[in-house]
């Protein structure tokens, strides 16, 4: 029995010695397995958290989900292989769970590797959390090589400046191309990006950030304006005949549809879309069957216009006008041939032409008679520059100046000067009060508003024109003709002798031959070379023996000789294009001053501004191209 007990004790000891290491090893393996499971659980939670963050924001505008997956997968692969970090996903990235489980889970074979991978994923999570705090709708933030890029939506138009480059990829600006082939055109800008605080724009040929895209440019390489839609209401305008038309609002040379709109002047322009570029309004419509954009300054809403066509060109008209030496009060540099001026600075020729330049190619400004003394200012190529226009109120105008006043296109789009084309046969029935307000302190015309209205109504003439005309011709009611000129029984001006600065001079006055006092309020018959005598003679013939008679009688004369015929506008009264067309020469022109119509409109315009409402009826001359 004792022997059996000893044998069992021995057997127990042997088993203990053999089995204890095995038990210890199993326990150690079990503990290690538990540690690994804990690491896997921790990593899985991180991956799930990142995946949820990405999925919650997967609908952010403008991102391609598959591309983001590929970028992220490539980045993780680079990190695992020891490469540098090149891409940290924004909140908009979609992360594939299956790839996380296989590629992001740390190896179970090394505790050191697990800790290193956990640090990487913690860094990744912190980056995502930071970007989520700064998230805005339609906003992308990415980080490339430690460069922060923030993309946002915008709406602008832009023109490329010279010496610029285009980047096909904002995230890889080592590749770029010369922007020169893309200049002189306008581009849509629907996307912008800030790269470390520097602004870039994505330009496109279409109003889209994904279609028609050209590439990215620095904001400093573009001239830009905000681009907003105003409305799509139908509107009707009329072309002024100025400017150009484009395929896009604020277009460049490459966007031109029509470079010159002159031939389309006054044509109807129906608008179907209105946009605002910066502070400028642009309209889209159709011109001669082509869709085009026009700046608002190239159109007008005014349509009470009549076109009078003439079978002659502006050059034809200019040549005819120059033949009758049209006048101006403008001063010019004037020259005479040196060979006709002696050492005493006197003219030796019977009649010497004074020209507008040092050559016979220049027009004749005026003439000097033999013996006239000149003041020499300079010498140019055998010509003396002399004083001339300073001593004469009226001289012959230059061809350039005549053409300027002759060309209707210089005035039709001017708010004031378009009154040159006002149809004077139409009345606007201004009130007496309005007219009298313009006649305060206007000499003999003061408080004559009623007479101008009656004269206009009786003769079917615009009363505002009559008043304006009278103000100009009488020097605001102060001229001798406006205040009464004494004449004899034949209508000749009578004079009296007076002392002026100790010298005896004859001035108009009543003497024993004086029979009447006559008035002329519109300068009718007052020719340049005999303004007072001829103006008084005409007034005598028409029996304008008081101011009212001169206002009404003068209005009838203007109607019968001018407005009632083919000269119903100030422009036609001055230039009479119909006479040039028919007779091939100037004739029937109211004045010789090239600026006469231009000067007439100022008081007319001011008077119209006092009216509560009015309609302008324009009659515009059109010459052959």
C-alpha cells in the first residue's frame, strides 16, 4: 500500500514538471491574443468613425467620388510603404470600408507596427475633424504637399491679361500653358480657389465649372466683374448705331458678332435676357437674325423717330459746304506766305490768303488786303504764322470742323444735342409760367411767354423752339434789334452823333428822319455783313413795329420759309440737305455759322427739363455710306 502511494506522488511530480510550462505558455498566448484583439477593436472603431464622417458628407457639390477613393487608397498605400504623405481627405471624401479593413488594419504580428499605424490614423482623424469644424456648403478643402486649398462657388466674368499662364490642375501647378491663345475673349468663372491665401479662378467657355473648362489662373492675371442675372423679361429697344455686338456679355474681340452697328441705327432690338456685369447692364437680343449681346449704352427706348434719307454722302455734302465758306467763331493758327510780307510786316499782294496751315494745301481762313499790317508769331517753311482770328469774330471754318457739325452721328445719341433733330412743327404746349421762368432778366423778352405760346399755336411751331431761337439771336433780349431800331420811311436805320471816349461816333438813334421803331426777335434777314441794317430793313418790310408783332410775325416767316417746307428741324434749317441733293449745291440755309444748330439747343433743352412730361419727335437725316 505504501508503495502505491509513493508511486502516485512520483507520478504527480513528473506530470507537474511536464505540464506547468505548457500551461504557462498557453496562458501567455491567450493574453497576447487578447491584446491583439483590443488593438484591432480600437483600429476598427477609428476606421468606422472615419468612414461615417466621409459618408455623411459624400454629397458635397463638385467632387468625383471614385476619384477621391482612388486618391485616398493611393495615399494609404504610400503611407504603408514608407512614402511621404501627399493627400489628406476632406470631409467630402468617401472611404471604402472593405479597403479600411484590409489596408488600414495594423499587422497582428508586431506590437510596434500597431502603435506606429495607430499614430498615423490618429493624425488622419485629427485632420478630418479640423476640416469638419471649418466646413461650409459647396466648399472643398484639400491639402497637397502641406498646401491648403479651399474651393468655393462664385459667379463672375473675366478677361485674361497678357503674360499669363493657365494651370490645368490647381493641385499640380508644375504643369501649365501659355494663356496668350485665350486672350481677347470673355470667360465664365463659376469656381474659385484659395491656395495658401492666394486666389485662383477656374475659367470656362460655358457658364459651368465642369463643361467647357479651360483651366485655373491667378486672380491677378484676370480682369473680372461680378456676373448676375437681372431678369428674362421681354423688352424692346432701338439701336443707336454705336458700339459693337458680342456673342457674350462683356465680350472681347474674339466674341464679336458685329464690330460696327452704324448700318443698324434705329433698328428694333428685342431683348429676352438682361444681365448685370459689375455695374453695367447688358441685353441679349437679335440683330439681323443673329443673337447678340449689347451694352445698355448702345440702345435707346426712344422710338418717335423718322428717318430722312438723302442720295448723297457726307463727303459730297462737305465738299459742297466748303465751296460757300461756312463761318465759325473758333480761333485757329493762321499762316501767310512769307514772300508777300515786306520788311515792315505789311502785305504786298493785292489780296493775300490767310490759311489754316503753312501750305497751300490748307483751307483759306480769311483774306488780307494790300498794305495790311500783320503781327508775326513764328516762321515755318517760308510761311509766317500771324495773328488773325483774334481780330475777327467770324472766319472760314476748317473742313474738319465743318464735317463735325454736319455729321448727325455726332449728336443723335447725345441727350442734349439730339434736340437738333426735334420736329419743330409739333408743339408741346408748355405753360406760360414755365416760359416766363426762362425769361426772367432777359431784357425785352421778359414776361413774353404768352406771346411765344400764341405764336406757336397760330403757326404750328414748337413754342419752346421759338423762345430759344429768340434768346440766342437777341443776346438774351439785349440786342438793339430786340429793343427797337429807329428807321426812316424807307426802313433805313437812322443815326445820331455822340462822343465816345472823346471821339465822335454815329450810333442808331432817333433824329428828324426817324419814322418808326422796328423789332426783329429771330435775326431774320440779319446777314453777317449787315446784321443791323439788313435785320432792321426786313423788320420794316414785315411791319414788325412792336415786340409782340416781331414774335408772331417772325414765327410766320420761319414757318413759311423753313419749317413748313423741308426744314422742320434745326439741323435741316442750318444745312438743308435736300437742297444739296436736288441742286448739287448749298442753298436756303438759315445761317452761315457751322455751330448754329448746336448752339440753339441749350435753352431748348433746359426748358424741356421744366416740363412735367413731354414727347420728343425726331427727324434724323441719313446720308449714304
